[in-house]
């Protein structure tokens, strides 16, 4: 990795490895939600600015505050291969680092488990950056991932309803929910799917309910995608959901909002 001034600087590699009992195909749908992971570990929100380039593509700039300092960086396209790995490179204009390569590998293990390798290759701008990488980011990442993966195991075993820890889940408005469900049942939608939707609305984290993708839910529920799509359209007319369209980034497969985390 090369610093922006053209000189080589020491790269600090941070890495932690953790084993979970489920295969990569089960773990990927959760750990690939990088914005959810950021919320779960308590990172501050990021302001993304996207500017189209004349030659094609876009320049993505991120800004946030951490350690009492403003971080501003250019974010290169995500690299990913489902369900094996993802990584992203950031080039910083401000803050304690000049560059960072952040990623996660999911390695299948004998017996159906997964070894989760979380890593970061950081180029410190100065002594403070070196200190923060070694003494704060490294230990915190290892601790956070140990907690997250323990929770993930509980979720995949059906012992908790939230995919990740520390995600807020506001209680439903019971009268509004019952009114909407009554209208939805009147449309002769499959009873099992109505029950699944009610469970989703009652138990999911707020961040999960902000962006519900019908085809993704169909895969999770192992039902026909158009059957689930019709359910969601009727649920929208019943006042249970709001319909909106977003363009998914072909690199990271998420939508970019003005503020995200």
C-alpha cells in the first residue's frame, strides 16, 4: 500500500479470527450488511456524497467524526464474492490515517462451520494514528466481533429475533397493526404469509424495517417471489408498509443515502 505522497509507509495489519457453527451461506446475509454492523458496534453516522464523473462512474466521498477528529475519504468500489469475502479501500484526506483496506473473509470449515476473518490494513498518518490502530481499533474490533458473532449464533439457532445486537426495535402501534392486518386478510392472502409479515413487523429491528426487499424475504421464507411480492403490495394498500424505489449500487449492493452508518 502506498501513501498519497508517493512514499511507502508502514502498514499496520489488524486481524481477528472467529469460528461460528453455521456455514458461510447462512452467515453471509447478516455479516454482509455493513451498515448494520456499523450501527451494532456504535460507529457514528457517515455522510456520503456522490458526484458523477464525466468519463463515467462516480466519485464517492465519505465524512464522519471519530476520535474527536473529522475523517474525510474517497471510497473505492466494494469488492465482493458471495458468500466468501468483501473488502473496500479508502483513501483519506484528513484524520489519523492516509489509507485503509477493510474486509472480511468467510472460510468454510469441515463440519459445516465458518471461520470469520476480519481485517484492516491501516497506513497511519502520524504517531497518533499508529497508536489508535494498535491500541484501540485492534482490541475493540476483536471484542466487538466476538460479541456480534455470539449473538449471530443465537439468532441462527432461533433464540433471539434480532439479527445483530444493539439494534433498536421500537414497539408497534397495536391498533394500527391490527387494523392493517384485518384489511390484508380481507384480500385472501395466504394465512401463513400474513403471519410471517406480522412477525416481521413485530420483532424486527428498526433498520431492518426501513428497507424490506420482497424478493429477499421470499428467499428467506422459501416461498414464491411473486406470491410474496403480491403480499407486500396488498400490505402497502392496507397501510402496513410504504412503497418506495431505490437504485442499488452494483458494487456494494446497497443504496446510498445522504446519511448512513
